[in-house]
C-alpha cells in the first residue's frame, strides 16, 4: 500500500478538497405535457406524466 513520503502542504490539500464543488448542476428539460422544467428521465412533478403516461 502506498504511503506518502512527505507531508502535503495546506494549499495543496485545500486545492484537492475544493475540486468536488465543481460538479455541474443537472440539466433540466421541458415536460412535453405541461411545458414545465423537470429532471431528465424523471416523472414531471407538476403534472405527473412520464413518457406520455400518467404515472402519479
């Protein structure tokens, strides 16, 4: 198992830890039934339709 030979500096540690925040926000698509924004591949929270069928 790999063991670090030297201690990492504070700035290097903080640079590594800050990368997880850079995840992009999920893209939203328009519902074909009610034209509200919804998550792709999810049922619409406004009208309850998914793939043209009422599921909620």
